[in-house]
C-alpha cells in the first residue's frame, strides 16, 4: 500500500516531467510560426543590416536548443522576457495583473457552477424518471450544446441590451481596479457556468443513480434508516468521486475556455491577452501565456488525482499492489 507521501512524490515527479516536455513542445510550436521576430520588432521598413544586427543581439541566431535552454532558465528565475508588440515592456508587468483578473473570473464561475451543478445533479439522481429529472436533464443537455460565445451573446442581449442590468463590455476604467467594477465579472462567469453545468450535473446524476441502486444503499433503506440520512450520510460521498474528477479535469479547460469568453466580453484577462499576442505575433508573450495555462491544467489534474486518492482508499491500496 502506498503512503500519502509516496503518492505525492510520484505525482509531483510526473508533473515536473510533463511540464518539461510540454515546455519544449510549446517552444517548438511557436518557433515554427511564420514571421521573423527581429523583423516584427523593427518593422517592415527596417534594413537587412538592422534586422541581422538585432537577431545577433537577441541571440536569435543561436541553435534552437540553446535558445530553449535560455528560455527555460528565464522561466525558472521568473524572467519571462519582453513583449514584442508592446515595444520591450516586461511580460511580468502585464501578465500577472491579467492572470489575477482571470483568476477572479474563474473563481466566480467556480462558485456558481459547482454548487448548482452538484445540487441539481443530486436532485435529478434521487428523483430519477420524474418530471424533475426530465427538466434538469433537458436543461443540462441544452447548456452542453451551447458554445460559450452563443450563451455569451444570449446573456448580453438579455441582461445588457434589453434589461441594462450589466455592462455590454467588461472594461475596467483607467485608474480603477476590478474590485471597483465587480459587475463586469457576472456575465462572463454566467456564460462559463452554462457550459459547465451540463457536464457536471449529468455526471452527478449518473453517479447518484448508480450509487442509489447499489446493494449497500438498498440494505440501509430496508433497515428503516431515513432516506435523506442514507443519501447524505452514505451515498453522497461515493457519488461525488466521479464528479470531483470531472471538476478537476475541467479546471484546466476553464482557463483555456476563458480565451473565448474574455474575447467576447472584452474582459481584461489572460485569455484576451493571449488572443492579442497571437494576432500580433508576440512570440515571448504567446509562450508565457500558453505555458502558464499548461501549468494550471497540470496542477489541477494533480490536485484532482490526490483528492480522488484521499477520498477513495482503494486507489491507494491498488496502487501499492505488485
């Protein structure tokens, strides 16, 4: 049987190996993008001599492995380089503020869709084959079928244009912070909630039905225990295991999906920053944003695995068998 420390050590080692491999893939994919970094910095009117001199000064003529090692060293030491599009502005000075905005948006969406999805998934599971189950299942399927930009346009039309409750564009006025304009977070968070609700609620429903039909739950009910007590004391813990896995796996997707939502609403987060970097061929900024999304996805997967192992001791026992 594996100990908790050995499981954590194994997961961390796997995480580091994954990040190393992914960093190389990200670097190589960005490297093969069309366009010359030096030419983009100097502009199309720059002479060949000036472009060649800048390439030499920035080490762009070095072998690809040398440049990759230099980039990784910079990432480890916290130096992400300078933005090309923003004319030498340090990426650290713009990225982390945008990341903070995306984290606030992600947490708001998380606090909305997780409790709602789990609650209605449990309700649909215990009310299987009733009208309640049918309504919740239909709504879950409908939200799953709606892409983020469709639900976002729907929300903008209803709550921003018709009712004028929230702003159409999620912009922070100059000199203010996001905490002074929390109303700009609501519609983007609801747009994410619509998509996530379908996946999580349907998983919770299926898991709850399976657990409620298991022998030990039927035995507990036949012994005369109150149904609500059986549901919340015995069934819920096991029924939550698959849902926790889905939630954890989708946290990485959440930050990737923010690209669409933030671009649609004009939200000043990491997703919209990445889209700007792609449009302007800002290579260092693209590498930093994609690597950070990869780190978030890998960390969320590792935390999910650890939580699943903690909640399900059979995983630890089976992992230790030879």
